[in-house]
C-alpha cells in the first residue's frame, strides 16, 4: 500500500484500485435522478412501461456501463482522444445538414444503420474535451492573445453555427455557454469578456431581424405575453405553468398528474417532463430533486478542484457546467421564465442520444476523479 501514491500519480493503478477510487456517492446520486426519470416516463404513459419507461431504463443501463468503462480509462487517453472525438462529432453534424432527418420542423437527427442519433448531444461533450485539451497547453497569458484565441473560438463557433442552422437554439446556447465558461476558467482577460458581452447585447436587434426564424420570434413574443394566444402559440407554456402550479406544496401524488394524463402537456415525455414531476410531487418534491442536482454539481466541482492537471480541472468543470446549463435552461423554460428553446432535463427527459451523452460525460468526470493524482505536462497538449 505504500506504493499507492506513486502508482496513482503515474497512472499505474490496477482495475481493482480504480474501482475502489470511483466516487460511488456521485454514482448513487446519478442513479437516483435517473430512477426518478424512469418513474416519470412510467407515469406520463398512464402507468405503463411502454412506450417510454422500458426504453429509458435500457438506455440508462447501457449508459451506466459506458460511464463505468469511461471512468476506468486513463485520463491521458482522453487527452489524446479529445480532437478525434471532436472531429467525429463535427462530421456527424455536417451529416445532419447533408442527409439529416426532420422532425417537428427541425433537422437534427441522422441515421447510422439501425441507430438514429442527434449529433448535437455528443458534440457538447466533444467540445468540452477539445477545449480542455487545447487550453491545457496554453498559459494564462496565451489564452488572451488574439491569434491563440482564434483557435478555441473556431472550435466553439463552427459546431454552434451548424447547430443553429438545424435550427436548435437551445443547444446553440449551451455550446456557447460551455465554451465561454472554459475560456473564462482558463484565464481569459476581462478586456475580451466585457467588449464581447457588449457586442452580444448590441447584436440582439440584428439577430432578431436576420437570424431568428419566425417560430422562434413567436416563442419570444409568447414568452412576453403567453395569455395573448393561450390556445395557440402560448399553449405549451400556459399548460406547463398550470401543471407546475397545480402541484401545490406536496403534489397530487405519483400517477395522479391530470395535465399529462389528459394530454394537455406538450412533449410530456421530453422537454416538459419536469412539469409532470412538479404536478405529482409539488414544491417539496421539486426542492428534493434540485438538492440531488446540486449534490451532483457539488461533486463535480470538488472533482475539478482536486485534479492535479489543468486538463483534468477544465474537463471536470466543463462536464459539470454542461450538466448545470441543461438543468438551468430546462427549469427556467418550463416555468415560463425564458422562452421555449427545446432543451431536455438531463437524466429525466426521454431520449437516447442525450442519455448516453450525459452518462459518458459523467464517465469522464469520474475518470478525472480516479486519476486526480496524475500530473500531465502542459506541453503534452496544444494544437496537436
């Protein structure tokens, strides 16, 4: 056992040692949240495993195995794998533009044999990997140099642009937030941040006129005054608010949500699943779920601060912030505090690609924890 610190620092732990080092508290929190999601899929189907709960359970089991395998892989492999993962995800996004499947007016999916994928989901994780690798190889001073800054901006901007074309505004926002957060954590100067924020604010009128689609503009106008067309454009958010409010303090009880059972809730198994949860378990249940989410985020931040490598710190924080942005945007959306943008609630909403991407991301987070003592020289990363 006296060799354990040396073995840990040099990535020489056995499989048994790595299993011991996995943060099983984090794994428990993830499993509890996923179990709630499966129960909600069972509920919105009227107390039936078919068509959503059984598939969600299968995907979680598959994702759980993927998470554990990813946790056991040496963090230095993920450093080498970062750019290839980004390249594959980018090619899949391009494939969506060339031969993607359309659903509800958006072209976001691609078919690969028997699989139907939404490439924008794995791109969120791939972007975090690629940025963590690039920024690992840069000093704090280098991050703010114009020529060096062009590379991470391209890494962010190219996939964000492709996703915006689909159109998928919610995922575009998350990609931008993920990228901006990692640049900030790597030491980007406020001389870049403040003008960028000002430029973004000034560009809002131009985006309204030339970028946003008509249905996206309608969502914004509906957000500002949902009662103006409660039976049309405002239907989604109006019914979501009714469901959240009708839960009261303690909720109506499991399987007793009337909004979903009577099919008033739109996309009740995906984007608006949280409203069914709020109706059945009320304010108390929502607080309990938020505490679970906060525990996962807390574990993520703790993992980042304990990592000895810059790559590990940035990767852990990127995965944690990506998870947080999912929760924040979906929660604000279903409560009517921001316009509807179509972001799922992680581990709760129905979806195969999203579930596997989130679970793989947690696998990377666990890998950082298992290999937290591994030191990676800064010159081992960079452009290539």
